[in-house]
């Protein structure tokens, strides 16, 4: 097993879905195969406008021939392992080059930096993950009711020490929930998508919460397009199917709601949810359709 870098861009010609699969041609098979059973980091090239740099981590479950395309393969991502970084990590940022493996013996950036798939050392993996997953927990909503000792233990791994492997912590539900919340709150600028309210308490914490559109326990991934920022009451109604969303983000109110007029008085006047700042972080129609089919009470 070996860790790796998978280069991905949103306008890719390949049939990629980062939380599910990574499509690649036969020429990369010998580079991708060693990653089976190990973790990879997604990277968006610097030539992409508003590049996210290194932007997510995931675990490769298997590699199989693509049944829909000749000489193409799919790296299948293990369900529940994909995780967006809270902070996009630049190729060459404030602390210098984070992926030291692309340097040649003379200390210069080599042609390896142009490879769409390339190996990644544990030290480089840990360095990128540390930067990508370091967050300001003081900004998060007040939703954790866990023992403070547990919280401290879970926060501890994300410090700048390259000697330790981060893999065990990437599977922690507590860590993933906290980082998912931070990522969603950040994407929506701490504003409830359905009410439009942006409330920050006296301690500087955002009151808005992060909702999974398709819950984790029902196969939903910790990906930004499966998330939406909601105030506490709206989150409760959304999870119980009293509120849903159309693919165009039209706000749907269940006929089973006992106070539909009251709900209408809470939502955005135009009847549509506010999208995130970046279009690529908008709720995915597939997750919205799942919520309407399996959760929303028509």
C-alpha cells in the first residue's frame, strides 16, 4: 500500500466523482494500484482559476476496469472516507513547498509535479493534512454536548508533527463531524440558507448548524455538496422532513406540517434557499432528490 496524489479539476474530461470514484487511463494503472487500501489527497492544479490546491482526502477501496470506457479504469473510494479540507492547501504557500516528494536531488521542482497521479510520502501526507484540517473551533456552532476531555483528545492530532500518521484520526466521527460543520458554515458565510439569518453570538460563535442532506448513517458522505447551513429549528424540521428543497433550491413545505403559515413566515421571502458562495459547493441534485424521496413528507 502507498499514499498518493490524485489530480482533479471540476472541468475535467474524466468521469470523476471525488467522493465515489476517480477515472484514469491505463497508463496510470501502475501508479494507482499501490494506493488500494490506503489514503490519497486530491489536488487541483495551480493553473485552474481560483484553485483549491490540495483540497480533500479519501481512501481507495479498489481499482477496477471502467465498464463504460475502453482502456479506462476507476479507483473506487471507500464509502465514508472522503473529507473536504477546511483550508485549501497551496502547492507552495506560507511554509513553502508542502509536497517535498516533487523535488529532485538538486532541490528543484521536478517533472513529477506535473504527473496526474503520483506517490506521496507519509511525511508529506501528514503535513498537508495538518494544514488542511486545522480549524478555528471557536467559530463553530454550540452543538457539541460531548465530554470536554473527549473533545480535547480528538483535537490533539491536528498539530504540526510529521512523525505521526493521521490515518486513525481521519476515521473519527467526532473529528469528521466537527470539520464538516466548519466547512459548511464557512461555505455559507455562517448564514442559514433557508431563513437568511446570520447570527454570531457574543463569543464569536456562529449560531448556524451544518446539516447533512443525506445523513451519514444512511450512506451520505462528508462532502460539501451534501451539506447545507441551517439554523437550529430549521435543521430540526429539515431532518424530520417538514422542509425539503427542489433541485433549483425552491423551499418545499410539507403538507403534514401543523403550522405551514408560521413556517412560511420564517423562510426567505422569495421562497428559495440561499446557495453557498462558490457555485461548485452548491447542494448536489442527487442528494436533494434522495432527501425528497426518503425524508420529505409530501
